C-alpha cells in the first residue's frame, strides 16, 4: 500500500511542470479559503501601507486601519520601497489582488528553487521544494511576503554563480530595503570575481533605492520617514512574543532582551570572520558557498528580533541547501526530520486544536531549541571541523 502510494506520488512529481501545477492548484484552494473567510489580513496591511504612501500618509505613525471584519489590523513593518513595489496589487479589488499576490509569490518561490545552479540535480531541487512546502503553504494561507524573501536569496545566489553580479546585487538590495533580511547576503560578493565592481553596483543601486521614495515623499522628510520605519520595527521586537533563539533564553534571562540586536550582529560578524579565514576555499568551492548561503538564511531568522513561525520558510530552504551540500551522519538525518516535523507538521490545525502544537512550540519552545542545535552544527561542520568534499566532487549530493 505504502509502496503504491509512493509510486503515485513519484509519478505525479516526475517533471517540473507537474510539480508547478499541482502546487498552483493547492495555492488556489488555500487562497480561495482566505477570500471566502475574508481573513486575508496581511494583504490588507500591504495594501493600506502602499495606498497610504501614495496618499502622503506615513504608515508607520498614522496607522489606524480596520480589516474587512472590522478588527484593527496589525502594524505595517515593511520598508518604503515595499509600498512602491506592491502598488499594482494594491490597486486591484481585494479578492483579485489576493489571488494575484499568492500566485505571484508561489510562482517566484517555485522558480527560485528549480532554477538553482546545475550543481543541484532535479532530485535535489525537488527535495528543497518539498522539504519547505508545508511551511510555504502555511505562509500562503496567511498571504505573507516571506516566500519572496526566500526566493530573492536563491535568485541572488544563482545570479552570482552565473557571474551576473549586477542583478544579484540588485535583488539583494531589493530584499534589504523591503524586509531587511536579504541585506545580510551582501557579504557573499567576497566569494566571487569582480569584487570592486560588485561593491560599486551595491553603492549605486543602494543610493537609488534609498532615495526612490522621494517620488512621493518630500526630500526634507525622507530621513524622518525612514527613522519612523526603523523605530516601528525596533519597538515591535519582543523576545517572548516571537520565535527566535532569544525566546527560550529570555524565559530565564530576561535581562538579555535589550541586547538582542547586538548579540545577533556579533554572531553574524563571527560567521563572516570564519568565512574570511577560509576565503580561498569559498572562492574555489561551490559547495562551501552554498553552505554559507544556508547558514546565513537560517541565521537571519533564528537570530531575528521579530521572527514569526512563518518566517522559517526562509530558514528551512537554507537548511535544505546546506544539508544537500554536506556529508551527513545518522544524527544529521535525525535532526533533519525532527525539524521537518516540528516546523512543518506540528503547527498544523488539527494538532493546534488538540493543544499539542501550543505545548510543543509555545510552552516548550522545542522547535527553536532543535533548530538552534541544528544551526550550530551547521556552523561547526562548515567552518570548524575538517572540510570533507562530497565524493571528491563539487556537486550537491542526491537524497
């Protein structure tokens, strides 16, 4: 029975085209449910943030919007650039905009995985996609931006590998100016040729994107506009409210909360220092560059000061990439499936109704603890242990 089921699943996912359309159908059903229930609050937040920008209203200080169900909407936390880029969706009727947004989000995520460099086989790309699929569909049910952030990480990496530095840097900065996370991929320019050219691209593109909001924000008010965005994001960070490494820490050491940002920055600098020590290896080896990508994508969420469960779609994609590029032991495989269960299966509605997910995820903080252990193992095996080349090749392994 099981073998027959596996055979059917394998046949259904035999080609990229089949995978895309099956996923698209699931996306449609998820979105239809949100539209019928009028529960697409995040899309409304995105839309109001965009429309407020064009109406000359600061969405970070003048926010008082209600949802379609007449309940206060959560605050707007995205950068001014996001307001500009989201405009085409904001101008559509709400129900249509949600369908277009989720279709766009899903398609972008799918393409970012299946256009990864050829060092990842089709089977490996399928693994990355399906390992993160449950989290992907959870984010789509909440009409999130996080899958696009994950996509920008992957597209940028692929473009760097194809020696298209300008486009890689552009996507990194688009991500950074909309939801910050992606900006931490920028140091990867160290691993590629034409370093100073890419630095120049980063400076010039950064200046353009920084000042782009002046198309509707007076130049003399732009600094305060950005300041209000940063202040809103910082005020929104609470260790026990979100799902980062600081949540279990602050249960016992609440005094650490004011220093979360400094700790995260310090850890990032340590990781970057490790990479610089072995810079020649990272320049020469695709597998090392891919593992660094996975570590940074995971760090951005695990050490984020306002990480939600949905943001872990970014981390899990990075983790899957790292796993494929590393020699795995039995304990690595156990951790892999523990993370899959804790991040993808435990949060599901049935277990939530039974109170199981709340106990495991909220009270015990088990998925954060397991992912923290996983991340430190990723760092150790990538930087501190003896580097093992996969079968003497520079290609990601099969599952």
